[in-house]
C-alpha cells in the first residue's frame, strides 16, 4: 500500500476528492504517521489545522464501517482496520484548541495560538497594595467585560469569611449571598447564575476545601474554577452582593486567551442554581431542563434532611431528547456521586463530598456532594432533563402501615447547580430566589445559652455566659470545671406545646473540654460524649425524637472523664433546640407517583 500511496497528497484528497477518496486520504495520513520520514507531531499539526476549517469528526466516527466497505471494493489497497481508532484521536486534537489536551501537559510542547490576558482586582497604581474591591449591600461588581473571540481558562477569587474580623467588625457577606452571573456574546439572560458557594461545591453557606479537576478551593477560602468558557463576541462576569452586609475585600483574577476565531459549533459553558425547600411530593426533583444540543458535565447537590435517617436512596435520571423513559437511570444518590454504602467526606478529581454536618440520621443533617461528568459527558441533540428522586430510609413514626422503611419518599431540602455545555444561549427553566429565600427555613424552637444560664446550677465549677461569633444568641453557657471528675451542672428549659420533635443540643468542642454524661429529666440519654477538639468547633448532638410534655424539663451534664489530649474538663452549650418534624405518614414512591403530573411541572413553580 505504501507504494500505491507515495504520490498522494493527503489533504488534497480531503479537500477535493469524493467520499471514498476522503477516507483514503485520512488512511494514508495515519499510515504515514508510523513512518520515520513523517513525524507524529507534524501530522498532528496538519490535522489540527485542517480540523479548524472542516467538520470531519462526525464522518470519522463512521470510518470503521467505511473501511470494511472500502476493503471489499479495493482488495489491493486494504486499509488497516485499526484506522477506525483515528476518530477519537482526531477529536482529542480538536480539544487541543480549547485547552483540553490528550496529555495533561501535552499542549505545552508546541506553540499555542492566541494571546493571554487577565482581568483582575489589581490596584491601578504601582505604589498601592489595595488589590481588592468593595461591594456594598445590594451592589454589583463587574469582574470582566471582554471582547471576543476568546476563551476563559481560569477564575480565582477570595474574600473574608462572614464572621466579624479586622476585615469587617460586623462581619461580611456570606458566599451564599453573593450571586455569580456570566453572559456570553451580549446576551441579556445569564448562561451562568448561581450563588458563589454552591458554584464552588460548598452548600448552605458553609465553607469547604475542594480538590477536583474542575473546581479547587484551598482551605475553603481560595476559590478556583478551571471550566473552559469560550465566547465569540463578548464575555461579561458579574458578582452581586444580596446581603445586608458589605463585602470589604474581594480579590479576583479572570484569566483568558484572545483567539482569532472559534468554530461555528462551539459549545457555551452554562450553570444554573435551583432549590426546593422542601422537595415536593409525588415527583422527582428537577436539576436541569435544557433545550438544544450539548453535553451535561456536572452536578452539585446539597441536602438538609427533614426526616430522620437516610436520604440517599434516590435515583438520578437523564431524559435525553424528549424520551419518556430515561436512557440513564441510577441506583441511588450515594452511587451517583460515586460513593458506596454511605458517604464519607473527601474530594477527588471527578466526585466528592465536601460537607457532612451533624450526626448521621438526625433531622437537620447537611450534605454537599459534587459529580463531574468530565470523562463521561451526557450527550444530547435536542434536549435534556435531569432529575433525582428524594427517597430513602425513614423512622417508624413517619411510616404508613405496611410500608417498607428502606425506600420511602421524603421531603428534604434540596439545592443544586447543574453544569453543562450547549450550542447557543440556554433556555431559562427556573428563576433564582433572592438571598432571603435561599436561606434554609428555621425548624427549631431555640432556648439560647443566656436563657439556660438564668436557671442553671452547678457543683465543682462555675457557670457564665461566654460571648463570641461561634455561637447564636448572645453566647454559650460555659461551665468552668474546677473539680474535674464528678463535677456537674444543670439547666432548665420550657416546652410550650406537646408534640413530636427532635431534641437537639448545639454544643462546642475545644482543646480544654472534657467527657460528659448527659441526662434528661434524670434519664441518661448519652452515657459518654467527648467534647475535646484541637480546634474550637460548634456541632449538634441528636438526643432523639421525643414528645416532651408541656412544662419544665431539666438537662444535666456530669463530668466522667478527660481525653488524653485535652488540657481540661470544661464544657460549653450554645443552645437547646426542639426541631420540627413532619406530622405525616409516608409510603413508597410508587404509591405516590402521579403520571399525569410530570416532575418538571412542579419545578417551574418552585424555582
């Protein structure tokens, strides 16, 4: 075959010849690629240049079939069957244009087209170190307003945490109150719309470190996005502060590359936040309802449980191009985010759990997970609808008779961000609620530390109110244990309505705290609880689902030990909380599904 093809100019064939000649030319190119006289990088360069002008990738996907037919008609030429693998190779070369090389560092080996640039918060004067911006309550900051064509390669930002500090005596806006919006090519509607925290895989206003292929957040403070974001005419990125507090020091970089042109069929980066507090009954929760051609690349999901036990049995479903039965149907929430037999905190290139807050199985347990479809994008030609069930285990007191407790529809609080690429501008399928409505509904009747102190008594130590930004109200009830083992304190609280609620303690762990037994009305509810932590942290303890009678109840804390690493046996209680429970009897999802009430209808009503 080498002799027969030596005089052939491959790209003349590709440009000018018939369909079979096109495949023959590509075949010759691939065959020459193994010859010492033609270096592989030169071939890749020529292929890349050609692919910028022609759309042959779709044709190459059928190359394997055409090779068989070609070999039958031209037995003397006999193209190698392995040439069918050329199509994915060519697609990877196309990716080189958009910073998606086949090798993580392969794009550094040859000159790259374009001109690098940055939009940032840098001070305009060389003598100034004030490289940040101030965003007042209700204010908007434009991070970048760039003319195209080009591609945003990286975004970095950092800003103070919401607690009072030298960067804000009254604190700063929480990242859940900051809205990130991106507009491509002069569009009036954003292609990206999400609270900053959720976009960076940290839900419900909590900060979390993330180490993934698309998003990295160092220490919960330095936010980085590596999603490539192409634009033909323009790119505009904005941050809006929806808090009642200012943002006193906002630093940012937007790194991008100016290009001469982009392919006509380039896909635009899109991301959309959505929530249901709580998820509605009888239908799956909607994550995305997209129209057009593109591919789905990721999900951030945050859940606060509103019922006891485990939410994570809900299946994800991908309805592609209007189908009535999903082509992709999952086996459970933990499976979708690539965990197994529960979830554990950890972040990885393509999946992770950034937050598990509270004790497993308690009402109010918070979880944030992410799943990137970078290596397995969900392709669609006309439309894509992504939903997930809210189903799992539940306690006996919420079950209808003869209902299996292992798979029951729940009504938890869900918040998501969908990430996808598509041709053209995305369809609006939801509206972003204001910051006041993005806060989780309050479920607790709260007895603060100050109230507990008023009717507190102790032996072997003293009680006082300790102030600080860690605690709600005016501070925590602090027990300065001077005796050690055997010291105790009690506090009273009032129940006004006799109803089923979860009794929850919000407590502090610290470097000099002890081990205590907890009693409620002289009954032991926790025989042993260690409050030591090398760093100060606030957490919740679940003392069970209880129907407490109206009137006065007494909590007692008895010191029974000290962790070897602890410096003391002190203790702090922020508050006692009576957490609201659903007063309903549940059935399995099959009992409550309504085929004439599809999942996406409710989604539009509760954006």
